[in-house]
C-alpha cells in the first residue's frame, strides 16, 4: 500500500479551540531565544572583531558583579528596614502590655499593621500589579520563553522593595524570600537594558545585551542572587535556579551565576560584620542566620530512621494538601481580585486585621509557664523584642510560650522554634495553636495583593509539626526538638515545592552543619516522592492558574501518536510572504494577524522544463523586522533584489534589536503601498524545521531544547506543485492542554507520564 | 536574482578528509540517545500498561540505590586495602630505619612498591587496557554520545579495583579518586545490563534499561556516586557530574543522582563508625576525612584578599602549565605505549622505582628539627605510620619534616600538609623539595598503564605551593598555613581541571566549614579564568589526545558561514534503501558500508499527472535492525507491505534492543537473496531532519541538544525530480576539526569563540 500524497489539505480557516486558547493569553509574548541568522546578523558583532568580543565578555562579568552587589545591598536594606520597623512596633506594643493596657496595645499593633499593609497593597494595586505575589512562577516562565508584560520594570522593582518591607513588617504570614528572587531578576533585567524603560543609558556596549538570550542569562543570575540573598546560601542559590527556575542551562552560566552569588554573600557578610557593633538600630545579632547548629555535634542512630521517615511522609502529604487547598483559595481570590482595585485592597486589609487579631489575641489562651531557674535573670523572661522567653501578660519569672512564637517577627519566630536544647520550652497546646493558625494564615495570606514569598509560611508551618513530632517522640529519640523543627520545615517545603537538591543545600547552608546532610536528604526525597503522588508542585499550580504557557521538559506519551502535520491541519492556514513582497500585502498581513513570524517563500526558476511556478522556502521573517522596514520606509520601486551595501546602509544590528513598535504607529502612504520590499536580507534563512510526519513528542523536544519561538513544518511529499510550507507551530500549539482540546480522542492514552 | 536550483550536485564519491578523520576512530561508536519511533516501538512498554511503568520506576530507583550501595562498599574496600597494605609496608620500613639498616629498608620498600606496581600494571596491560588512567574522559565522552569499547565491562571493573589498590599502595603519585568515578560508572552499567556480558541475568524487568538513554542516566548516577565516594561529598558528587561529566541533564536525574550519593555517604559513614572501634587494622581514625576544620573559627580581613588573589593567579598559571606539559609527556608516552605490552610494563615499573628512590632518598637531605617541647612525648616524634612528626633518621626529640610528607601514604601526606596550627613544622627547603618532586612525579606518573586519578597529585602539588606562600606571607596575614595549603590545592585544581562550583562544594564538604566558602570561590574563579586564557582543561586535552569525537556545547562562530548542504557535498553520496527492499541489496549495503543508519525512501503514486517516480523520505532504519531482519530471516516472497500482526509476531522490543551482532555472522542463502524485506515497520518514521540551507552552527545545536546520532539533510528545492535526501550527518561531520580540514578557508574566521 503506497501512501496517498498529502496534497489536498482540509484547512479550517475559522478560529478553533487551539486558536482560542492561544488568543486568551495573547498579551503574553514568547521570547526569541533562537539566533536570528539573517544577512544583517552576519555582519553583527558576533562575527566581528576581537575587541568587541572582549567588550562583551568584560561587560558580561561586570553585570554579573553588579547584579550580585545590588541584590546584596537591597537585601541588606530590606532586612534593616523590616527589623527596625517591626522592632519598634513590637517594642511599643510590649510597653503597653507591661502597663496592662491590653486594648491600647492591640489598637496600636493592629493600626500599625493595617497602615503597613495599606502602603504595600496600595502600591501593588495602583502602580505595579505584577509586584504582588512571589514572582517566581513568572520568572520560571520567562526563562522557559514566555514574557509576562511589566514583569521586570523599574516600577515593579521599587514597588516590590517597598511593598515587601511593608508587608513583612506588618507581621503578615509571608516572607521576603520569594520577592528577593524577583528583585534580583528585576535588577538584572534593568542593568542589562541600561536602566528603566524611559531613561535608558544608551551605552554602546549595552547593545550586546539587547536580545532575549543574553537577557535570559542575566535574569538567571539575578534569580540565583535573590535566593542567595534570602538564605545567605550561595550554592543553594545557584542550585535553586538550576533545579527550579531555569529551563536551559550550561556550564558557563553555572560559573557566572556562582560569581554573582559569591558577591552577594560577601556583601551580606560585610553588612553583618558592620552591624555587630550595633550601628543598625534594632537589627539583631542573629542577623541573617536563621539557625546555626554548626557548634552542635549531631548524633543519630538507626532507630532515628523511623521518625525521620515519618516526618518525610507527613511532609509529603501535608505539602500536597497545602497545594490543593491553596489552589482552591487562589481561585476564589482570583474572582475577588478581578472585581476591581477596591476589592483587592479590602481583601488585603481584612487579612491584615485578621492576622493582627490572631497574633495578639491567641497568646492570651496560653498558660504562663515558670522560667527554668537556671535561666532566670539571664534570658527568661525577656520583655524586649528578640529573645526566646517572652513575658507578655505573665508575672515576673514566668513566660508565655505562645507569645514567644507569635508576638515577634517571622524570622525571630523561626529562630525561636528552631532553637536547640529547649525541649521543655513549648507546650503541646501552644504548638498546636501555632500550627493551626499558620495553616489558616498560610492559605489566606498568599493570594493578597502584596509582595509575598511562600518559603517562610511553609517553614513556619513545617517547623510547628516537626517540633510537635519531636515532643511526641521525646523519650525514643536522640535528635533534638530543634532539629525536628528544622526537618519538619524541610519536609513541608519538599512536599509543596518539590525541590530536593537545592533545598538540601539551602538547609545545609542555613544550618551550617554537614552532619545533618544525610537525614535532610532522606526527608526531602521521601516528602517529594509522596507529594508527587498527589499533585504537581505549587509553582506549577500557580503557572497553570496564571495561564502561562509553560513547556514541560518531557512530552506526554500520547504525543507520539499524533504528527505535527495533523496539528497543522486544524490550525488556520499559515500566512506566508514572498521574498520580494508588495508593501500593501505586508501592511495587510501585519494588521490582520497577530503572528510574530512569517515564512518567506521564493518562486524558483524551474529546472528542466518542469511546470512553472515552483516555490521554495527562503526562511522566516519576524514581525518586529517587518514593522521596522515600514517605519524606515525601506521600499523599492521595482520588484528586484537589493545589494548588500544597500542593506548595510539602511540598518544596523541595533535597529534590529528594537522592540515594541506597533503596526498602528506606522503610517504608509497610498503611493508607498504600491512599492516593494526585498525581505531576503531580513529573513532568518536558517530556521529550524520539521517534516510534517514527525511526531509531536519529538517536535516538542526540539522546540524546547533549542529554545524556539516558531517551528516551520515542511511537507513530506516532494513535488513541484506542493507548497513548501505546511504550517507553523508555536508554543501554544505544543501545549498538552491545547492539543487535547482539539484532539479529544488522544486523552485515552493519558496517565502514564511518569515512565518517561 | 533568483537562485539556481541545487539539483545537480557535485558529489565526490571518493574518500576525503572528512571521511578519513572519521575512519581513524571508526572503532568508536556513537550512541542512540534518540528514541527510535518505529511501528514496533509504538507497541513497546512505554505506551502500555501502568504496571509496566511502575515496574520501570521502581527498578530505576532500586538501581540508583544499588549503584550507591555497591560504590560505597567498594570504596570502603579500596580504602581498607590501601591503608592496610601501605601501612604494614611503611611500618616495616620504619622498623629497619630505627635499626639504622637504611639499605635494607630501601630494598624492602622499593621491592614492595615494585611488586605492587607490577600487579597493577600486568592486570591493566594484559586484561583491561581501558582500566588504565582515570577513565573520566571516556565517561564524559560516553555521556556525550561516544561509546568507547570495553569501557564498562566486568573485567575492567575488577582490574580497576585491584589495580587501583595496587597502584595507590605502591606509593605512586596518583589517587583513587578518578578510578572510583570509573568504578561507579562500571557498576552502574553492569547493573543496568544485568551482569557481565557473558553471564547476564535475563530478568524481564531489566529490558527497560537495555537502551542507550537509560544506560546514560545510570552511568551519570554511577559517576556521581564515584566522586561522592572519593571525597565523601554527596552534593559535590552530583555537581561534578553536572558540571564536568554530563552533556544532557534534567531535574529528574538530579534527584536520582542525589539519592545515589546519599546512599554512598550513609555507607561510608557506617563504615567509619565501625572502624572507630579498631576493627579495620591500620585504617586510621582520620579515615576518609582529609581535612576537618569545622571546629576552627576562620577569620579573615580585607588585606587577606591580596594573598588570595595571588594564590588564584598562581594556580591558574601553574595549572595551565601543568596541562601543557602533561600533554607533551602523554604524547611521548603514547609513542612508548604503542610499542607493545612489554614497553608499557617497563615504563610503569621504571616510574615505580624512580618514585621509591625519591620518596626514600630525599628525606635524608632534610635536617632534623627539634620537636616543640610542648608536644614532646605526646605526638612528636612519631615512629608509627600516621602522625605529623616523623622521626625517620633523627635522634629522639627530633623529627624529619620531609619524611613526614614523603614516607607516608598520599592521603596522610595531604592530611599532614593541610594540618592547622603547625606554622613552624615545615621548613621552606623541605616544602620546595616536596613541591619540585611532586611536579615531576605528577607529570611522569599519570600516563603509565595503571589506574590513576588526577585529583590527588594536583592536590599535593597545589598544597605545597599554597603552604609555601603561607610561610612567605607569614607576618602579614591572619589565615593559617594549613588553610593556605587548602587554597593552593583548590587553585591548582581549578587551574588544571577548570571546574568551579563542583570543586567549591567538594572543598566545602571536605573541609566541613562554610566560612571558607567565599574565599574558596574567589580563588577558584580567578584560577579558572587565568587558566582559560592559555589552554583547555586537562580533560579536554585528554579527550583530544584519545581522539574521542566529543561535541562541544557551543558551535564555533565560523560555523554560521557554512551550510549543511555544503558539508554534505563533500561527503560520499548517501546510501539509501527503498521501503520494500531486496535482501541482496540490504546485504550488499551492510557489507560495503560501515554506516549505522540508512534513510528509507518510498516511491509515491504521483498526483495530478506529474512525472512518474516521485519519491518521499519514509524515515531512517538502523543497521542493528537490518541485521536482525537478516538473522531472523524475516523475508517476503513478493514486493508487498506487511500487516501489523505479522510484525508483532516476529519481533519483540527485546529483540530490537539487541546489539553487537555483525553482518559477517549472518548467512543468507542465494534463494533468500532474491526475496524482499518490508522495512516500514522497522523504520524510525520521525527522524530529526534539517534543510540543506541551515547553517552548521544551528545544525550542531540541534544535534547536541536533542542527542542525535544521525541527522538527515533534506533538499531545499521542492520538485518531483529531486531526491528527497541530500545527505546524512553524523557526529564526526560536525566536529570543528573535520570541517576545517575540508574547508580550510573557514579557518580565517577562527579565534573569537569566547564571545558565545
């Protein structure tokens, strides 16, 4: 049986499910990571002088240095601001409590929190909606090739910094860790483009970074620096980017990223050294170290394997449960937030008030516990800000263990619950309240319109049940309760975020103790495995919720059963241009479509007397370059090809890198409409192509591995009458969800992805 | 100007430079990392039941566990054997020296070393030549897609283990670190295939791992486990694989590799715990920890930046110098080694004798130094095996500092030179002799026919100049001399091996002190940068020397100026098969070519009265599958296509995974020669293709990123008379060196690779 040629295609020109899904998120643009090899590019710097290459290399490292430096400085600033604002707030509250003026104390605290939340929320709502949330999912999408608008601007950066200070100082259940990652990425992006959009430095050297590829590398550096700044964990930062954030990676980038994080660490260390002498107001001596057990000799034996496995399993179950519930809550929040700015604000403020009430009110439920006589007068009870035994409403010599955990900053709460050799400090009742409270707060706080990180809420939740388990295991284990808390936090993070190596290294660098490594590993692996049985990681869930077309690393197995030709058949016909095209046609095409790339097809002089009008694919031209042609009025009166010098006179590679001009902004006169444009010099002559018979699975591997934006489909059957382009595939076409909605019959093959 | 069609190709059928270079290394096969999507594959387990997927996942993790367990156990065994053999040898020598019987002592030591080297060398020379050297370059090549024969067999494994024990115990200047990486990989490979080649376990589940992709993943796990076992550094092991060894990487693999290294660490820890009670003979309490400074508080200030930068620069210069000289030495050694087995043996034995003479003789040059009174009777002088102050030929109360470094195992030497708070122990003269000696030994030892690692020689060399610099900086610095030695070792490793993140983490885990991290980072970055100015890393040099066709991550810039069509033009014409092919033709093709893949071209019923005989590309069939067809005599009497059930009856996916059958082993009768084979069900219908106009740079990115073995070139011009395949590219065709020898004019664009 010989196959029938695929000449007659059943094209559905109307919009269909594939196109509709794509349309819904059309404001999100894909990025051009592929090198656009057109004639102009070939005279670009990359193929030019050694001096320019050295400039590029020097600048690359300088930018990596600056990213690290600025991220470190801003992290310092945020830490200073938070510790001081929250510190003075708590000091005042403690003073009111000492005077038994409980109501005044509450009003003061709730008011301050309300005001701080208001500042953060107003900034986010009015000036930079993209600054809300952690920003990590969007960065992950960016590095996968999806550009969310206004994600890395100067406004976003400033709002993120100020908003983060406000939100964290307001005592909300959120961390500065996620926002720091976003801040690092913003800094990297802004440095790469020479400043904010409207006030860019037009330094000639910076032109090297005016492309998506180098920007991607910079943002990877930025996100690593952010994680490093958040946890003071240079290797962990690099690994976090590698494991969770980045889609493409290479050794050279590993090295540069590492350099950035090394700079961050040096900055943070210098700052801590400086603050040791008390120059930083209330910034405590604990500083950035959450939990230092380097001095402790950890001992554990074979019997300890059982509680460790238990923590891992519980972490996996709770983590996936948290993901599930947070998904539901975020869906509800989305409905509220879409109603308008006022609704967003009110939601944030109600969460703030609820948090204040719980933080202030719940400690009254706890009993006053007597201080250990050996500690008395030294560290128990404390009435100041930091400290492990808060007096709160108790008489002298007594402390309130719940107040120790609640009436403090989140960082101090972590430090307190992680503290070692304090096995009798917290009673079970207080820990249960603490855990329950943070479960509720962790769910309701994340979706509000302020910059918020997920790390800290999860650490707090996890440490609570870890410590509870530690108390329960008390007589049967050698491991300190503080370590149980650490392991609990690690397990919940792995259960929710599904990272392993990077989390392990972050915890290693946080705890500064290598002996913890094997048990941390075990807990993380178990928690991730258990979590993966139920649902995807929290970041994947948020990506899905935001509708970002993230391309997974592995094709689904059923994608082997469909070819790209079949996919192209259900798409609208591909819009192609001729090598030498009429201006009117170009304008028409640009106005009537939203495509970003158009295949260029040439008519070829037929050989050996075969029928006339044979065509061949010349390449792919980008929308941005077409608009540039129209804007520069680079028209020809007759249908001819241009010489190379003509092109060189008209365009520079700097022009080509320009973006964001819209077709509506270009005016073309009626006379000009009749003229021609030679697209050959602008055409990327070597686009990646696939034959229509290739399976979608393989096409997707190619698309993602090479980092494409457009993939041209060639016909399989070779004959004179066949049009040389069957279709064009973009990111949206390759998403499993979109393919399934066009080919529902494929769904029956679903459900065995794990084997890949 | 419309382009002329490329119909008439100027084919050079004779062998040319491209083919010749390829031929030289023709015994090295590429690997099939691409999924072979033929009809049979589609009924393979991957698209089948959930149970089978679960079996696969379970086995994947079980194998990762076993790889870790066995690597850990074998590392333990090697450590035990080395410490005991070398220990008893040294004890006896010390006894002779105590009795002033210096000549007898020397004869004893040289004799023992000679015998141990002999064992190692004879094993390597006669049974497994691939076991000589570190094996890391070959593993790196394997993971890049190049299969070196006999690299991962059972014989290689055993010879590597025994040879490594022998060579290290013989006191040669080499380490067990590199061999451990190879051992880990061998274990992984053997486990994956179910045992040694001749005694495989035919467990059904193992069929899942009978393909190059899963084997690649296993070997990645194995190499990580090896590094982890060598340095007791789980995160470092994973990062080493990631940064230096692996070509393809994904998050899922990160996780599994991490699991393996975690198992290794647990095994090593259990073993050390067991040996603490003295059950392991002379295996000392130092055990596997080379250098533990976790208890020391490291302090450094801004002024210390200068010596640190100096160490980095010196490390970079010395490292690249070492690479340069080692390259020369290896070239000379290659000439000697190629002369025959006896030459190989003699070379190894002369190095052994030379080493013995130096180790024993040089300490006599050093002066006896008085022990510090505070240490006397406690640890100075020591006469046993381990210990920091060797008495050697000195009177009571005195010690010989050079003997401390030389008359000991390499591990102990590292521990001694790294030792802290011993600023007066070593005099400059001794350190200079030590440094010079190890420079010479490091160069002459590496190329001999025993299993040898590069890590330890470099650490020894580096620590010597580090400590020298520490003495020179004495009054101006706060850093201990032991730390200088550590930094020196790190800098030389970075200068020679050009790794950064993984080395940093390995040193972090070796030294167990996070405060060292920023300065280690700085040293490593500087050393690598300086080294990169001069030559490639030592592994790249060895890869080049061995003629392994390693594909770099980045295409050279001049590759943008040549298309794959031009490349195909200088290659012999591509050999294609028809969809339904005569047996005689298949036999002829298989006998007369060495190609491993053949494009399958179908004749298509022409549409709309165009000239008859149009063809289209059906896909690619592998040599292994063709041989299988001949072996199974799956012939048809008439020219027809087969039904699906016929195919399923004949073949299973287990058959398809079979390898290594040669065409010469298959006999086909004369009658059968006239029959037909339907290649359609065996053909990979979705091979990756490129159009002939694509640049080599882009083709190479595709080739490497997707992990191809064959890349089919399609014609650009679409017409009925055009043959649907222009050529086929393999790894050899895309190597820069081969392209340049066919297109010497491209060389002028060379020399600006760094900008990429």
